C-alpha cells in the first residue's frame, strides 16, 4: 500500500467548526472525500480510519470529521434538533476540503494544490461525501436539499428505519436525491433488510448501486476489536467502478 500521512485538522473560521483528521495522499488523484460517522460514534471509529487510509492510499485526500453534535458532547446520540446543524457542518466540511484542494468555496471542481501533480485517471475534480449510518443519512439529506453539492455519495449501513420499527421509514427525501450513490449494506443489518434497501433505491432518480455484504451487521464487521480487514479494499473497488 502506498505511503500516506494524516494530521489533525480544525477550521474554526467556519460555523459550525470543521474538526477531524486530514489524510494526505503521497500521489494525489486530484479528488477529495469527506467521511463521517454514525450516531453513537465519532471520527475515530475503526471503520472510518480503515476506509480513510485505504482511500488515501488510492490517491484521495480524505477529511475524516466529527459532526457538530459530537463536537458539542463527547458521547451519546444526536438529539432531534441536531440534524440541520449537522448538515451545516457537512456543508462546511465540503467547503474545507475544496479549500484544501485549492478550489473556490462555491466550486464543484477542485483545482491545483493537492491535485496539481496527479496523473489523468478519471478522478480529477471530484468532491465526494461518505458517511456511516446517521452520517450517511444526513449526507443524503444534504444532497437532496442542495443538488450538486458533491459528485457522489458513499452511504454505509444507511439507517432505513430504527431496529424493529419498519414503519418508521427514513425515505422522505429520497425522491429528491439526484446525486449518484453507492450503498454498502449488510444482510444482517437490523436498520433495514436488503429487500427494504432495494425498494428504497427505486425511489431515487439518481444512479445507484448496492454493495451487499453477506452476514454483516450494522457495524460492517468493525465492532470492538473486530476488523473485517478485506472490507475497505472491497468498498474502494466498488466505489472506483461506480464513480470513475
């Protein structure tokens, strides 16, 4: 795997602040990925770290960040009133990585900076947004509210409904989602069955793809000290195939 580096990152000029870790590729491909966490987690989640390192090794600048509710309190889930501010935080993170890559805040493409030494490979000028569970849900809502915010979405274990409450569907925004989206979902995820996810994808007018993980739960094999070592590369491969 190519050498990568990461460093703490804070942009306090934006409100909400952007806080997390920036992974800098040795050989940039010219694109950036904002990556965030689920409701009970934070940017230090082992799944996020493994994905960030894998994508960075492939040339992506990765901003792995804490959502605003997690910056406000170190534990516990987001409250009912946190969602809008968390989406504002995601929007600021997108602006931050554009700045890192050398693009104007309102641009949909990235410019020189990290991308200036990259080789033509189909990835130039792309900003992408990824999130696990709650982070993915808010990422998709942001893109439904503001089409064109990013070039694509990576949604890990999308929380279609609370466990054992299939009547509480979180699909209201999906008919307005026009951003291409790759869904990664385990066959044993209590937040939505594969059949339910497939049905939800039919509501989305954008191009979509489902990467189905046999036997995986909501944590995708990253729980406690457990690691599904091959998963990040599998996700990267599906991601590159879908978006490049």
